[in-house]
């Protein structure tokens, strides 16, 4: 299997975006566990979302440029509100 440097970079960006969403789910599960009463349905929903993200990350093909672009577009985040233009460079 051969791939280009650009494909490696795009793939790593997409993987990191998915990993960030997995971390978000984990943090939200932790928040939910601190609430009284526990919302077990929400916790299970977040666990299922994490599982789906892990599978998506694991099955992503570095050489499938269209899929990598789709994943990047799906999970990217916009600039933070109040962030200075210099912070985004």
C-alpha cells in the first residue's frame, strides 16, 4: 500500500478529530455520573456514540481521500468565540 505525505497528514487530522469527540463523550459521561439522579439512558447513549466513533476511527482508510475529507468535515469545529485572530494562526 502506498500513500502520499498529504494523505498521511489528512488521515492524522481526521483521527485526531474523532479522538477529540471520543474524549468529549467520555467527559460528558463523567459529568452525567456526577448528577443525581443518574440518567442511565443518557450515559448509555454516550457509550454507544463512543463505540461508534472508535469503530469509525479504526476502519478509516488512509488512502480513501473522499472518506477522510468527509470525516474531517463532519467532526471539525469552528473557531472559538472570542478567540483572537492571532490565536488561530
